[in-house]
């Protein structure tokens, strides 16, 4: 079966939240994730294969500015190109919304994610000192102009 990128629906939220808890020391709540289903200026994309959520991406936008606020892939599906597919779908959505750029923050120590973002065309534009708290760490700010 092939991986599909879809707009998320409520049925996927339990799987999305499970991936969230596996991926981050301070996971978002189910309520925070569900807000992406209905709130204006927000998009929640899922990578699905055989009804299993492999990963997801949360996109926020205001005017012509887009922000990838969260992206995660289930640990057992990492290395399969799921993150790359999600980023490509986010870029497509951003272009559909006429956004000028996408930006994101990533832990300075998350080298695998930084390489993924660089390969997707994101560039380093700065550092947010002590942005993350658990553990305390700087964030690399990355942007892709559209």
C-alpha cells in the first residue's frame, strides 16, 4: 500500500496523539491537536497507510506567513520518507493559501530533522535561546521562501 497525505479528521486524533506522546517530552494535549481540525488559519495533515497514521504535520498561517508548528513521524516509520512527504504537502497547502514563506523551529540537537528541513529547502535564519524547556535547549529557526 502507498502512503497518502490527507487532511486529518477526528477519527485520526487518537493515533496522532499517540505519535505526539512518543515524539516529544512535552506533548500537546488531544484538545490542542483537535483545534487544528476546525480553527481558521490552521491545517492538520496526516500521512496514512492502510488506515494507520504514520505521521502528522500542523500548519498555522496568518496573512501570507506560514508556520510548521508541529511535525512528527511514528518511531517505527521513521526513515521511510514520511516527513519529506508531509513537508511537501505543507508546501503545496501553503502555495494554495498564497503564503510567502514557511518557518519552523527545531531543537538544535535534532540533527536528523535539521537535515530533513535543509533538504526540503529550509534555511537557517537564527537561533531562539533557551526556547525549549524539557530539556532546556536552543531552537534553530528555519525558513523556506515560496
